[in-house]
C-alpha cells in the first residue's frame, strides 16, 4: 500500500501538466526564458562587434606596430586578435628551440592580457619563414575563423625576411579568404575585409603612406606595458643584437621607463598631416604618440564613411 502510494505521488510529480502548472516550475521556466533571451542579446551584440586581426611575424611585432591602436579597439569593445606567424624560437642569444618558443608564448599571453586582446602564435620556425602554400592556408584560416573586418600586417618590403614574407603571405590571403574552394574546411568569408599595413621606415620601392593615423597618447603606457611583457626581447635579445645591452637598467620600474623612452619617437611630418586630417589641427597639435596605417590595394576599399565607421576614434 505504502509503495503504491509513493508510486502514485511519483507519477503525479512527473505528470506533464501537473509539473508545469506548479508555480515554482512556472517561475523557473520564465527564469530560463529570460536567461536564454539575455544570451541571445549578448550573442547579437557580439556578432555586431567590429573584428580586428593584426598579423606579425614574431611574438611582439603586433604589439610594437599596433599595440596602442589595439588597446583603443579593445577598450571600445571590438574583438581584437594578434597572430604571430612564427613561434619566435630564434630570437635569443643564449636559448633557442622549444625552450625559447615556450618562453615567448608565455610572454605573448601576458602581453595579450595587458592589452585586452587574444594572442595566437603559429608553430612556424623563427628566421626560416617562407611564403608557402601551407602557411598561406594557416593565415586564411586565422582570418576566416576570426571573421575579420580589419586585417593589419606588414608591408612586403623589410630588412627581416620573416616580416617580408608575413607581408606577402597576408597579401596572398587577401583575395583567397573569400574563395570557398580554398581551405573548404573553414567557411569562406561572405565579405572581404579591409587590409591595412603597419607603418615602417623603408623607402624602396615606395615609402609608407599614412592613410589613417591614430592618436595613442592615452594608451601609450598600456602599449609599453605590453612590450614590457616580452622580457626576452625588450631587455635581452634586442639589446644584445643591437649592441646596447649595457643601457638596460636592472631595476624593473627603471627599465619600463627606459623602454618607454625608446618608443617615444617624434611624429613624422606625413603622419602629422594624417593626424591633422582625421583629428583636426588643434587636436592633432596635442598628440604625443601615434600609430599610422596604409590601406592595402587588395581587399575591400573603404571610403571616408567606412573608415569612420571602422575607426570611430578618428571621427572629428
Ligand atoms: Zn619581428
């Protein structure tokens, strides 16, 4: 008798109508529906986010060339990713190989955290990068997976072969990201992103043209903090290869100050003109630090309105 009563209770409990009519379950359903709707709204906002991918040859290149702009984008709520095409396993005078690659991966993760960006490192050897089909496919996948609206990479003329070939590889990916038959396991982009180049100092075959210049004065310390995360480079390898290792302060606070000093460069006249174009003369006069970008001929060609939409910080 006892057991049949329990059975009855149990069956009543799992009776569909009874279960859903209980006030507690009604409230629970409303709560779940609410959570579900909030998630949908968040998802929709996420889908509307402008998505930026910066691609450099080594784990510290994007930080150096676009770290300030990346920090501003991240603060604005954009989704920002850095990709290092090599693992950096040649950039040190005392260690190399897997040991160095691991150290540099950890430094890149810390730098990414400090800037608010995702930092990917591809497992290609440093100093040996070639513009092969294999690496081109890796880059096509990265740009597609990130569903990028903006892609920033080096120009294909540079003293360092890894920088040069990263430029070539990204250029070679610019059209292919929209071709479904290439790397079909990663869906092709429906729209071609805007491709831009990082600023460089090289004059041949043609000098860098600053189409867009960004005021990074307010986030300059953040950029320096990201560079400071690359200890093996900023305080060990680059000073060693550049013959200025004796200039690095031992004290951690002092060496960040020293690092900031090395990155405080005078704004070149052509970048100054670009800043005046985008920010107005008065605002441009107060800008202490800037990063500039050239629009690549491949990929989507943005008009003024599009540039202002993608780079709203320049809208006067
Ligand atoms: Zn580099």
